[in-house]
C-alpha cells in the first residue's frame, strides 16, 4: 500500500523538477543570400522568440541572433556563454534557421561572413551540461548531422532526412507556427511538446507539397529522447515570479535536496524507516507543487 502511494505521489509531482528547471532558448537566423529568404528567416526567428518569451515570461534566458549578430564568432561566443550559465537540470532549446550546404563530406550552416561547420557546432553543443536538450536544424541538407549531432538526453530534429535534400526548406516556417498553434497542442493542455511541434510541422510540410502537386524535396526527421516529455512552448503567457511564488519555489528546492540526501543515505537505513521518510517528503513536495500551481493558475 505504501509503495503504491509513493508511486502515485511520484506520478503527481513527476514534473516538479522540470517545472522548476529553467528553459534556455538559442534562436539563430543564418544568411538568406536573397532578400526574400533573409526576411523569411528573420521572421521565423522572431516568431520563435515570441513563443519563447510567452513561455518563459521574460527574455533573460532567450538568445536571438539575426542579421549581422548571427556571425560565426557571435554564435560560438553565445554557445560558450550558455555552457557556462546553464546547469545540468536546466533545459536547452536551440533552433537553427536558414540555408545549409553539404559538399559530400562536410555540413555547413550559412552565416554572414564565414560559415560554421557541423563538427564545430557538435562540439559546442556537447559542452553544454543541460541533460535535456532539443536541437532543431531547419536548414537544407540538415539531415547530414543526424548522426554526428545525436547525443544522450538530446532530441534532434532536422528538416531533411539526408544531406542530399538541398533545396530551400519549408519546415522552419511550420515549426515556428507550431509553437503558437492550438492545432499543434494535440492533448489540449495549453502547451506544445517537442513531439507535438514536430508532428505538426512535418505534416504541414507534406501537405504543402501535396496541395501544390509537387514532389516533396524535404522529409523531416527526429531522433533522440524526451520528445513527448519536454514542453517547448506555452500557448498562454507564463505567470511572472512573485514574492509568494519565489518562497514556494525555495521550499520546493529544499524538499528536493532533502529527497536526494535521503536517497544517498538509504544504504545505512532500515527499509521501513526509509520508506516512511520518503513518503513524508514526497507528500510535502506534492502539497507545495499544488500551491505553486494554484499561484500560477494551473489546473
């Protein structure tokens, strides 16, 4: 009975850690080459940034690189900065928008000035400690990085399934739309998960080619974990941190630390004593989480 109760409490508060983890966004619009593409890419990036702002409540963890700010030097510096400020329990969402190329050996993301190659980006991403990541590459030839960018704890999405799909892609526009779409929110919980956004965008891409009677030149792909679990965007603005909410979040942090300490000391404890203590802490966690949800207006 007690074990069942503990499992139930875990199911109730299963999102506690993720709810308090900070979600960091990096959104990069690369070189358009032509004015129509430049305007399109920057509009997509700004739309994604607005969805991120709505979800986070403020722009403190949102990095937007467009125009001359999206240089190779700036992108490297921003990824290095993020690696220094983000923690393992935080979440990371990176969106690359624009054109990509592949010469048969190497993928490159087109930027103002020198391009950046896939190996460099893979290395920079690997240095970021967040254990829950989503990296979305909406560029042409992006399928080239499906293997080299794959990593434990990361969901990787590309606009194409292979480096041979080199035409300008439509996926980015539909990905941007998904982050603000009620239609994408399949379970109608007010949030769009990575998987929901991918399914929406991939379906829209296929439908767009079919409606125009064209052979699809891009086939989006997704690999990795947690695509169903990570809420990527909220469809309503997040409640900003208040004094009351800050106190509750501090309580939540302390209880989470107590649970972790208890688990570390389990080896030297009687099993019944351990389960009693764990049950008590988990119930406290559930109650505090309920108070947090009430303050935020979450049902």
